[in-house]
C-alpha cells in the first residue's frame, strides 16, 4: 500500500510508541480521521442552518489491534503525561465525573458509555496508539477522535450500522451527554462525510448530503490554517456554551411571544427578522445580535454555494471574510489572538478571505489565499504575530491544507 509521507511518518511514530509502551498492535490496522474547514455557516449547526465545508489533511491516526480480553488499552502521543488509558469494557466513570474532566481519556470512556447506552454489545477490546497533528482548536480535533474511536470499536466488534447519521448522533452524544460539551453536529458531519476534492453540503431539514465540486476555471488557491499557538478549553468551558444558550433563549422568547419558529435558521424573511428585532432589541440586545449574524450568514450562504459551483473562489473568499466580521462583531465568539491572525492575513495582497475557525476564543483562524501568495502570508505572520504575542513565538504556525476524504484505513502497515 502506498502511504503519503505524512501517513508514513505517523505510522512510524505509532510503531515506535507501541514498542516503548508495550502496546501490542503488530498486524493490526490504522484508521485515519480528518479535520475540517467550515466555509459556512460556522455556529450554524445548533441554529438549524445549512452547512458547507471540506475535510482537511490534518489528521488523527489510530493504530489498533482487537483483543479478546474485553479490555481497552490506549496511549496518545499527544498526551504522553497521562500514560496508558486502560479499562474493562463497560467499566467507565460516570458522565462528567470530576476525575476525568481534564483528561483526554474522557473520549474513549464516553464512546464505551454511549455505545452501550444505545444497546450495542461490546465484547472485544483493543490495544491502540493514537497520534494526531490537528491544531488544538478550530479544526474539530475532538470530533475526529470521537468518530475514529466509535468506528473502530464497532468494526472490531463486527457491528454494522447502515445509517451514517446514527454515527453522527452517537459522536455528538459522547460530547453532549458524557463530556458535557454542548457541540452541534457540524464537525461530525463535515468529517464523516468528507470526500477528496469535494465540498460537502448538508441540509438539516432533509438530512441530505450533496457533494459539490469546485467549478472549472477557479484560480489556484490554498486553505491556510493560522494556528495561534493558544490552547482552547473544551466547549463546555468556553464562550460557545454561552452563545448557544443565548440563541436558544431567543427562540424560547420568540415562541412565547407568538412567533412560529423552532430555531434561528427559521428566520429567513426580512419582515419576520425586523419584527423580532423590534420586539426584543431593547431588553435583549445581545440575543438580537446573535440573530443578526445567523440571518446575514444564511443570506450569504446561497451566494457562497453558487460561487463555489461556478469556480468563483474570489467571491467565496469575500463571503468567508464577511462571515468572520459577523462572528467578531455580532456573534462575538472570536478572540484577540484569532483576530490578530486575521488582521495580518487581511493585510496581505492575495488573501481572499479570513476568519476565526471553530468554537471560538482560542485556537486557529483560517484563510483562503492565492497559492502564489502563500510565502508572503507566511512571512507576514512570522514577522508580525510574535511581535504582538512574544509569549507564543515558539507555538504559533501557518500550515496549508488539502481537501481530503474524512475517513480512511490502512492494512498491512503495522509490522
């Protein structure tokens, strides 16, 4: 099997760690799960909007081998200080237990808990080593890990699930119900369904997935990840939780006042939008600003999708930038380091659009940039960002991503 240089490097790391930790995975398999780059609507999933994005080539690799001991043994190269996570199937801490809230082990514990809660009988355990290079915030590292673990445990226990949205639901439940993170389903959908060189369009009303190729004639561009070098806490500890609560509260207030809507995405008509603002702006200005972003982003969404289909990447970039300004000014979900990256990127000719990515506060921003201007963007960030944040001078990074499949596995590489 031909591995990319990135895949081969990950496999080499996994094999080395397996030897060092005495985790027996020789003869097993590797499952690789991607990150994601959302083009729209960021924070739209829990508000009921349509979604569009791509899978990107920053991954989590899970090298694993089934065992008949009914026991899980996992080691993450990204969290070596936590050592080997080891437990018997069905014997995990209760959801949101204090002793696990700051450990990465809450993810495999949660997967075991949710699969059993959903009625799936797990009898085979696994020995596994995990390695990932997804930046810590903005590209859905937690969703990638959770999906990878769910699919792997289902596979080794020979459990087949035909409906992929059942996988999405369970991955969300791990974070919502076990970990206590109030995430929606954008990340899981954009990773599980991602296809190489395709955009993924999801309509929540019909649960339809459409793959959208970039139109012919598009200029040569790259997706840039502007990693601020900051550590973002889980969504359960972030502004994300507050913003979601505000949006849901506005829906409840509107329903109580007689407006017919189930989520903020239902506010598509200009007249309805203005009526809600008039009714609630005085007493709930922050709630109304959250609606302003969602309403405007939905209007831009169709334009963005049409531009992608037409190969008009300049317009896609303009809308990406406009969404970022809305996330900054109306949704107020960004952070100073994220916006510093955006300010630097915006100053570089050839950057088509930029904004924060993911849950907010910390983590990574993203940009669409003409490929011939990549070096200029990297040089600008390298010079300007550490001047503003000298404490992050050895932590920040700029990386270019390709559009890839969300899930892939390899046989015959763990020797």
